[in-house]
C-alpha cells in the first residue's frame, strides 16, 4: 500500500497514475488475522498534493451479534483522500503541516502510504451489529443453542405456556356465553 510519488509530485497538476492492489494488510485492532485487499487506486496530482481514489474489496472476520458465531464479512471500500507532501520534492525543504490535523501526509522520502486510510475506512465500513446472514436465527433463549444449526428441542416448552394462557381465556368465554 506504499507508493513512491516523487516523480508524480514533480509532474503537472492533473497527471494521474493507476495501480492495481492485490495484497494482505494488517489490521491492528479490527481483525484477528490480516485481511486481503483487492482493487485499484488512482493517484491524481493536485495543486496541493496527491489525491488518492481507490475502490477495494476486502473482508473482515466478525462475531455475529445474534448467534455469536465467527463469520467472514465482505466489505466494499471507496477511498478518497488527499495526501500532502511533508517536504518540497525539489528543494527537500520541510513544508508546514496541512491545516486539517487529520489530513494524511506523504513522508519525507515521498512515500504515500494508504495503509492507515484503508484501516480507517475498514473500521467505518464495519457494521456495528454484524449479522452472519440476514436471517440469522440466533441463539435459543432457554439453552443457548445456535438455532442456525437446527432446533434444540426447547421449542416444546413454549406451546405449553401459551396453551395454558388460552385455556383460562376460553373458560371465561364459555362462562359468559352459556
Ligand atoms: Zn449469526
Ligand atoms: Zn434451546
């Protein structure tokens, strides 16, 4: 996810380069094992630096919020971030930091590193209440069995309580009709 943009910083505004991305990246906190990233990135020379625009497909391993099972959650990322040079590419003189504190910078060796932006976009794209599948059946509230793996047998308990309630209702109905 690192690109040497020294040549591009010397070229005119509007010049752009495209790269294919096909690599594993490490997520410090998000995923347990590094996730794989595929897609393309376009680097555009702007008046201030380099605008990186990327489209990636990746995925993270998440715990389902309903059944607590681990699953692979595919993610689509559309990244658009401007990177500001930290030194002048011709004179090597340090440049003032960008106005926005959160802006990304190109290091003094003219390396543009997309890893941190990608990590942030992955965190943003990760659902807060992930589901292993839209119709995840969840866990049995009686025994904790994962209902995606079939019924646990507790179901027979539920109708008993329901029929008990309707039974009392019927009794009173019968009382008024006769
Ligand atoms: Zn689930
Ligand atoms: Zn059960």
